[in-house]
């Protein structure tokens, strides 16, 4: 257990505690994959929070670039890590953030993808939804062999 992160300790502990965060993260990734597979940019954009869309620089360009970045058809995916930040309570409001990372395999190559979203934010409901989606192809990954958590930059980040 000394290297619990590499064994998915957080995923395991959440399952023991009955938290469905991992199931929700996996469901969200499948939704993202479905929109990419069907080339539905509008559906993917709708998954992002209003807050993220207002803060992101040139979101529509990033979105179009994402759809052209992924080569081939998606064959499978697997989780490589996840973390759900505890709910933060403040003045009667609470917020919950989830981060997850995956490897997506197409018939041409593999990609690492990191997803960050707010699942609850009672103080700012416009913040609920995807906040950050980062993707890099395995061949462009500057840190191969290390779990890819992305930049965390708001919007869509490609190749970093």
C-alpha cells in the first residue's frame, strides 16, 4: 500500500465506501467517446459547464481541433486513475470535483485523456459540468509511463 496511487487505491477505497464516483466518471467518459465517435461537437460542448465555456479561450476552435486530432475509430478504453475531491461545505453550499484519466485505443493509436468536472456546486450551478478535457497521443506524450493528468487548463487542451 506504500504506492497506493499506482494501484488505484482511491478507486478501491471509493468502492469500499459505496461511493459511485468511479461509475459516474466512467459513464462520463463513455458519453465523451460516443460524441467523438458520432462526430457530434454540439453534444460534447453541451457537457461543458457554462462557467468553463465562458472562461476558455477559443473553445470552438479547441473543440474542432479535438475532433480532427483523434485518428481512427475508437475501439476501447481503460481507466488509469481517478480522484474525487471531498465535498467542500462553505456557508451551507457545497462543491464536488472529480478528476479521471484514461487510455483510449483507436484502430490507429492510443491516446491518454484526462477529464476534470464539477459534479456539484450549489453556490455556482453554472460551474457544474466538464471543466477540463486534456488529450495527448501516446507517441506525443512527453512523459510516457506516467499517468497523464493533463494541464487542468479550462476547456480542451490537445497534445500537452
